[in-house]
């Protein structure tokens, strides 16, 4: 899968994603991440890409021409018009379900805004999806873009190895993940639950399921209600 990140801070993207699991996947050729510097497409002699907002008000607005020219260069290289995700606190809140949906694309463009945002005409011309990572405001779209790319990447076949498998994770089955333990068996007077040492696979599964339910009810009552409703529906079938 190929990501194209349109940004004014390309180093942030490359430095952030060229390490750890995404870095390994890039090296293996399973992913590519190209940071496209919007400033390279400025036609201004000072390479300016922002200007004052019409109508007044605080801050600067990113201009439409360099943003659209940067996108055109991606269209030329990829040979088609890929989906364009604009990172904005005004978008739909990002979910695991959306990550699965985006993971079906071969090419995905992520547009990062800065300052007071981007000229609406550029957004109307190129953006297909408006996505927020939560109800808080960051200084720019680069960290949100990395969050989205990291989440999608681990769903791309081959990116995770067996021991990192994505299937039993929180959100994949509508519940939060159960607690995990490793050696030593006793730490600061606290023992690993006996059932996990029993070797009884069925009992371990049941214990984990109960812990998942407990945890979800406590920390995410909204998810818990939805899960119980869904299970009741399934039982009626
Ligand atoms: N840019 C600034 N804040 C953001 C957020 N919460 N989500 C996505 N993009 C953003």
C-alpha cells in the first residue's frame, strides 16, 4: 500500500514512520510512505504557501494553488485520482472500522493542514474524506496523519508477524482486550491468575472473555451496551 502525505513538514512524517513496525514494512516493500512537500509547489518567489483570511480574523490560511498542484503531481505519478483524507478536527472521528475500509485502497493520500486551515476551494476540489482523531485540537495534521497511517498499516497483510497478530486486539470484536501477564509468576506479592497457568485452553478463553466484558463495561460503557445489544440480536437468529 502506498501513502502520499501532503504536508509542510515532510521530515516529521518520514522520521515518525521510518522506525519500528512501519519502518520494517517500508524496508520490506509492503508499504511506501512519500511525504510530498506542499511548499515545493509554491509559485511565489519566497515559496510562501499561506495568506491572510478574506473577511479578516486571526491566523493564516493555506492557499489553494500549491495544495492542488501538489495533488496533481501525485495523480500524475500514481496514474489515477486516489482517495484524499483531510486531517481536521471537523471530520468524522477515526475508528478501527474506517481503518479497515481505507486499508482496501492501493494508494491513499493524506492531506495535513496547518495554521487556520486550508482554502475551502482546494478542499472541495480534491478531498474525499474528512477525518478527525478525536475531540481536541493539534497544531497541525501531521501527528493525526501518522496515527491514521500506523493504524491502517498494521491491517496490511504481512506488516504484522504472527506474534503481533491484529485479530485479538481491542475493537476488532467490539470489546476491549483482556489483561496480559508474563514471567515472573509472582511480582511484588501479586500472582498471575491461576487459570492462566492451568494449561486448560477452554478455561483460559472463558476467563479472557469475562475479563474483556468486565473491562469494557467499566471503561467503555457505550461499547458494552452496543455489544450486548448485538449479542442479543445474534441469539434471536
Ligand atoms: N488537526 C488538528 N487537530 C486535529 C484532530 N483532532 N484530528 C485531525 N486533524 C487535526
